[in-house]
C-alpha cells in the first residue's frame, strides 16, 4: 500500500472518540476490526476522509449521488 503525503488532516483516537461520543476503546475496536482505517506511527492516527467514509458506511441513511459529491 502506497501512502502519499498530501494536505490531509490526521486526527487522534481521542479526538475521534470525542467526535463520535464513544469511548477510545470503541475506536480501537473499529480499527482492529478493520472498520476504520488508521495507521500507527508512535500512536494511532486517522485520516479525516477515512473517518467520513466510516460514518457513511455505518449510516442507515443512503446518500444520493448528488449529496456524495
């Protein structure tokens, strides 16, 4: 897997947990279950786009093609 450095914003497990209003343990579970993409360099980091994709996949509301753009 090739990772390109862009202007992407990376957030910590703690920030994700606060945003989702779940425990940090739940976020680690999402990562280890392969539901949420993350990488570890010192500590776990999550790309904001990957968090958005995770939320879209977990949602029971289907977005129209127009809303996805």
